[in-house]
C-alpha cells in the first residue's frame, strides 16, 4: 500500500522526518481496522526510505486518538465479544526482527527510526497504546490521557503492561492502568510517561524541531544500533547485550559517520549527518 492510497492517515517526509498523522478528525481520530493497516504500511515506508531518520506520530485536529471506534466496540459487545479482524496485505517486519516483536502494535519498536508521539487533546484506550509503543512522547500541558481499560472491563491491551512497566517502573505502571483516571501532560511527565510537555499550540512545532535536530545531528547508524540495543538486546542477557555492543563498536569505527562526527568534534561544530 502506497502513502497516496491512505484514507485514514497522512504521511509526509521533510528534512529527514516522516510525519504520520491519524486523519479522522471528525471522529476524533478513533482507531479503526483500516487505520491500523495503514499505520503498519506507513511505518514500513519510513523504515525502508533512506531519507527518513525520525518519525513523528500525531493526530489531525484537536485530539490524538480517543480510542477504538465506539461503533465497533458496541458491535463487538452486541455480538457477545465476537468480531472479525480486517484482512489485508501487510508489509514484512524489518529483517532480523525477533519473533516476539513481530506483532502489529510492536511495529514502531521494530523499525530502525525513533518514533516520537506528539499528543494533544484526548488520548485514550487504543490511543494510549499507540503512545506507549512510541519511543518518546511529547504531551500537551492540557492533554487528557487515560488508559481507559479498567473502566471498560478490558485488560491492558496488546502487551501494554509489559512495556509500560519497563518505561515508568512497576508502581507508576499500576497507577496508570488500575485507576484509568484522566491525567494531564504535567502528570504524565511526573509519572515518566511523557518526556516533554508544552502548550498545545506549540507542541508540534517544538517536537518537529527536536526531530529535525536528531535527524541532522545524530548519526543514523548510532540511532539504529541504540534502538536495537534498548529494545531487543535489553530484553535478553547482559552477556549477549555486551557482545552485541562490541560488534556495534567495531562496525561503527569503520562507518563514515564516525569520521564525520570526529571531524565536527575537532572543528568544534555540530556534525551534519543528513
């Protein structure tokens, strides 16, 4: 599926940054099966495009994502929990992705580029899952964030509890999941879920500035190996992670980015990796 075929999200690349925007503002970007398929393809295009160094995930309009489409939830409830998954061709996972990471919601963690969620307005349920599976999060001061699961009689969907506990620690993960109360950006940052907060009318431009800085001044080779080390290697043993990091170092010393970075350091300037 090409980006110009997307109907429920948009995809644009500029200055090394791919911006993926959920595009159902009339439905407050409610999550749907079609949107899930398009998101997988958008991430795939970001992964295989050498021009993309960083991904921004956001929502068009006032909200990030209010969760699963309520019409779909009502239909599932009316059918005693039975539902039919959308069927479509999906892109392959990146080469070398371990089997335990080959799940739809894990795709942002499997691609080489960092994925940064920019959250304004409502972020609930499926939207909370999307935000959690991003590498980093910018959350508006007045955003309204909730896991929502406990108030719908649902579990922490799609492995969210495992990932959330690693991100914010076990007690804070319990705080975010058990209560399902609505929190703002400042509280999300205090609990460790958000890394940055800003006014809603400024947050996207600030996050884009940060993403472009990463794209230009952080080596793509470094970002790729660091993300793999943080996501894949850290889930295994220290011995395996240590050995992988030594191999990474040997390869990095022969990579053009090392020479470029060293030259910039000698000249006391920022390296330009774009």
